[in-house]
C-alpha cells in the first residue's frame, strides 16, 4: 500500500504561480511512475503531467511551457510547479503513483487549485 499526501493548492490570481507537492510512503519510491491529474467541475479527470522512474516527463498540451513536474527520490516527493496560471487551470489536482511491475496504482486525496481574480 502506498499513501500519497498532496499539498500546496490554494487561490491564485491569473498569471500567478503555485507549487504542488506530493509525498509518498514506501521504500521503493524511485521506481514509481508519478503523475499529476486534475478534475474541473463537471469534467473528467485528465492527465496534467507525469514522470517515470528514469526521469522522463510527459505533459498535456494545455500546460506545456507553463508547468514543470519533478521528483526528489531522496524525499519521496514529486512536485508540480505551475506558472502563468489561467482560470481554466482551476480544479482538484490529484497525485497518482503507479508501480508498473505489479500493475498497481494509488491516488492521493486531492488538493484544490482555484485561479480567479
């Protein structure tokens, strides 16, 4: 069982920045594929960005050039740096850990991000 705890959400004005953090339990964090997803009201949950164990990253087209995902294996933590935030970035942001070798996925409880003036 992997437990994930997100933090860093909040209210920010358009053009502002936030950094989300997701702390994971477990001793094998370095092999997890870590991802950030978001769900806006009335919409399906969507991938924002993910990072595999080797460090390669993947981003949704809507956030490329504005968001950066990174991981610190020594701290069992993945980050999402969000710059130039827009109202359409509003939603609940969820952290996800995937252990490919055993086909298991785990979700955090989510953190609210609201972009509004």
